[in-house]
């Protein structure tokens, strides 16, 4: 019940503020812009996700996270567009399904969110698609460096009596750790290529 009240509070809050919120540019990233409206949508999306996870975060921190997320996305968009990186439809479908499942978001909640904030239906899909494109870009750049020491993993399995059926999962998890470090480090490198201006 608390979740429902909280969600409707967000919606009512946005409806009240919508008259005051404009499409005024707040941040410029290269030739891409982030508007006041973009920031409000991202903040409330984060509020929805955090409320589902029962995580209480101060509004000022959510605002900072929202702006950082949007800046990061603009960088990823500029980089993936520039290099014409693609994402397969079925990969996007699977990732979207897994995202909603792990975040415990029902279709109704997502639909209500989209309707309340008057955003186009593909907004969340495009966000997920961008993350896949970014991952694909990083894989293509660093594929030769995403290696794990299989001998060491085999020794660890033997030492800790881990079933051999888990071997592939452990190797995949180790590769993901390496990939994640490149996802972050390459984003920080890419940020230096673009002028980020808070207006």
C-alpha cells in the first residue's frame, strides 16, 4: 500500500510541477543537450526504481545521480552513433525483459510512468538499447584484453570443491568483471573528448 501511495505522490508531484518545468537546456554535452524536463523524468524514474527496492535516498543525491546518468548516456550516444554501433533486436528484448524482472517492475507501473511523464513509449527501450550498444563497442575495442586465467580458476574450483558444472559460469563472471572495468574506464576517457557545460 505504501508503494502505491508513494508512486501516486510522485505522479501528483510531477503534475503540479509540470507547469513550471520547461524544455530549457540545463546541460550541454558536445552537441547534445539535456533539458530540465529530461532531468525530472530521470529523477522520477530513479525514485520509482528505488521505491521498488525500498531504498531511501535523499532528493539532492537522486538529483546528482540523475544528471550523471544523463551525461553518461549522452557520451555513450555520441560515441556509439559516431562509430555506427548496432544492437540486435532480440538482445534488446531479452535485456528489457530481464531489467523489468530484476527491478520488479510490472507493465502497469511502466505504462503509468510513461503516461504520467508524457514520454514516448520507446524511451526505456532506447535506454536499454544504448547500454547494449555501449557494451558491444567496449567488447569490440577491448576483446583481446578480456581474458581470464583458466588454470587459476580450475585450481580455485578444485581447492573449494566447487562443482565442475559451475566452471563456465565462473569464467563468464570473471570476464564480466573485466568488461565492467573497461565499460567504466572507457567512459571516463570518452568524457575528456567532449565539452560538458552546465548552464
